[in-house]
């Protein structure tokens, strides 16, 4: 494998969940500190790249789209090194649709081989030990200037994608990226952030930065609706010295919102952000509208008052009445002991852009 890496012009590491344990992450950091290589995280591999390594090595996450920067980088690579990657995280037919990528696998278990994922070589065993051995064998490797120029362009694309591209149509609505930026400013590296499934998870998976593995939890593969709050509660129990945050849509939140009373009974320090789009299952809605000429069905539910629901369960309920209040409301939420629920009206008017990305998977 070392010989293949040293012969490659643009080798890319794709790291998944099995590569995100503490020992494997530390070994990967050691390797990347010595030899700079671009890394793409799966959604479940989020947080593997540390803050100090991010500028030179992090090139986004993949897990739902084929048009992300990470997808483009993998398509340009002449050698993909998968580390602890499981096909359920993001099926190979999505990121290797043309079946033309050269792949090598480093994992604790044998690869699940199919037409789109047939590694030329597999190193099966302890991931940390394998990475440490590999590190010593690729000392001195440097990518050619042409590859570095490509990487600089991809980095610029990542930065530009994090900037809001439209103004919300209604004054009380918040742009998804502004919600993420405010959340980012309130979250410390020791906090756990879990995201439910829905349109918000697309935004979060692409744009929320995490620098500690297994502290940004995303349900991909099965895409479990309602998982955000229970995961945050579990994190609050196993990591009691730091707040836990769940991010849900209004639909996903009410799949498991009854557990809020348990969080209150246990005195858990959780902050639940509920992205409110006026009682729609939006991730289903925008895809139906894309497919059926603007028509949707079965995507509305009762418009429940989120603040009153929180208070009825004994938690603190807050609402962001305007974008100007967002930071102040989150200040209050994160300063409060015990469970807090924050109702955040969001503007999903441009989610058709996400639908276009989904459509590209064809």
C-alpha cells in the first residue's frame, strides 16, 4: 500500500466510522502531521480531522450527495484509501458510480466487495497499528504542484459553500447557515451534537464543523427519524460534564419528543434546537415536489406550539422571534441548567437546490 501511495499523484483518504475510535484517530493524526494527504469524512466519520489539521487536510463530508466537494475530489483521485469505511455509510455506487477508481482498504474487517467497491489491496487488522506502520513507510512523500493547485481550488469551494447565498423571504425566518454559525459559536469541543433526520440534517452534515470524533452524531444509512433527542440524552448521561445538543426538524422532534419528560426527570443538560418550517416533513416534501411537478402529499402534520410543549414537560421553552434574536436566545439556552428546547423558524425556500443535488445521484 505504501508503494501505491508514493506512486500516486492525488491519493485521498476516505475515513469512516470504524476509523473514528480514539486510537485510530490519534494514529491518523500522527500520519497526517508527518505526511499531508487530503481527507474526506463520511457522515459517521465526522470529527476525525482535528482543528489544527483542518486547513491542510479536510475536504468535507460525503453521505448523501454526489455533488459535494468530497465527491469531486474522490472522482479526481488516482488512489482512494478507505479507512474504517462501511458501505452503509455511503454506498460505493454513489461515490464510484463509474467504477473506475483505484481503491485500497484499511480496516478491521474484510471489505464488502461489489461492482463499485473492489479494493486492489486490503490491510485487515488493528487500524491504529496499521496506520503507524504505514506512516513510517511513506516518509518524504509529497504531492506534485498540480495536485496541490487542485486541492486549493477545492478548499475555496468549501469556504464559499459556507456562506449564505440568499436572503430569507420573510423577516422572522432564519437562514439555515446562520443557525449553524450561531450554534457553532456556542458549542465547545467537549460537547456532543446529535442531528435528527430531515432537511436540517443535510445542512448540518455539510456545514457544521466538528473536531473530535464521535461528538457529532449523524444517523445515515437507515436515517432514523426522531433519533436526535434520545442521542443527546444518552450523551448527557455518559458525558455529564458537558452539555449535549440535539438538532431536529419539527417533524423529527415530535417522533420522540415525549422523552423530554425523562430528560427533565433525570436533570439532563440538553439543548434541543428545533428547526421549525411550519409543520412539514420538508425532506420528503421538497423531493416530492421535485419529482411530481410541484405537487406533494402526506407531508403536513399538526402545528404544535413547541414552547408550550416543552413547558408542559417541565423543560424550558424558548423561541427565536427574529434572526436578530438568534444569538441572544442561544446564549440563554446554553446558560440554563437542565433541558431546554429552542423553537427556530427557518427558511427552507431554497431547499430545491438540495433536491437538485439529490437528483444528480440519478
